[in-house]
């Protein structure tokens, strides 16, 4: 039985997802919740090994089909060995990226189509969805400065794809939120880290209330 709460952070590259995920986890812990802070691809030793294969591909690189299968395999391991046990133990799971990244990067920008990626998720992870998915929305200009500072011109196999791919990714996240408003909160990434954190807490408040 599932007793905990599951929040995912999503968005394109350099949106500050990891920072906001950590701040939310800290805040929940200070309010007495047990928290599992995790990320994708990764979160278990098996999924971290797959992360390495995805971000630094050996040989000539993965086809988009193989890439989608590897993300789904990493997620299946992460869900079975980390996320479901934490939820069953009543913990809050805060995850930096989840299924909607596969939908945006592989299904939409990569051209595989949403149906395929959702089927892989049904098969691999029994369709587990977060209670709330927070999309951090930033302008391309704000992000490009942040990315240059972070990556210093060195990006991984997916981060290094062309600008049109990343624009399609960013648009896809916003479209998902329009299609399923009950599952998503779109949060403006503009302003200080504290300002964005405050907006995140407001979005999470209904979930906190739903516990009691
Ligand atoms: P990461 O360094 O975690 O990126 P970021 O800091 O921007 O979150 O690398 C994860 C990369 O993998 C990122 O480019 C997004 C991509 N990705 C997918 O393409 N599909 C997925 O399902 C997931 C989880 C990530």
C-alpha cells in the first residue's frame, strides 16, 4: 500500500531543478517528514550504471529506441528498489526528473511518440506517477547564462544536442501541463533561489494538507 507522497521536478536543462529539489527536501525534513531525495536517470546503483551508459555512450551512441529502453530500464529499477519502498514506508519521495523527461526528450523531441514511452512505463514501472510534477519554467536567455557557467562548454550526450531539440523539450513540458493540469504545477523559475522555493512550497501545500 502506498502511504507517502511523490513529487517530481521537471524542465529543460539548467532550470535549477536539483537546487529546488534539495531545498524542498530540507524544508519537509524540518517539518518532521521522512524524505527520500533522488534523481533520474539514477537513484539506485543499477540505475546509476545505466545513467553512465546514457550520458557517456560507448561506441557510436544509442538509437533513440535503445535510449528510451535504457531510460525505462533505469526507471524500473529505481521505482522497484527505491521509490515504491520509500512510499510504502510513508516517506516523501522528491525526484529530480521522472517519466515526463522521457516523454519530453525521447517521445516528443526524439520523435518516438508518447504512446510508446507510456507503454514502456506501464511495463517497466507499472505506470507509477508522481502525485505532483513541478515544471520549472525559465526563459532561454536566463538559462543559457546558467548553463555556460555550469557546464563550461562540456555537455553530456543529451545536453549537447542542438538548440531546436531543447526548444522542443521545453515546449513539451508546458504542453503536458496544459493537457493534465491536475497532475502538474508550472512554476516561474525567475527570481532568487528563495523566491522560487517559496513558489514551490505553495504548490506543495495541498499535498501536505492531504496527509492529515
Ligand atoms: P542531468 O545531468 O541530470 O541533467 P539536468 O541537470 O539538466 O537535469 O542529465 C540528465 C540528462 O538526461 C538530461 O539531459 C535529460 C536527460 N533525460 C532524458 O533524456 N530522458 C529521461 O527520461 C531522463 C530522466 C533524463
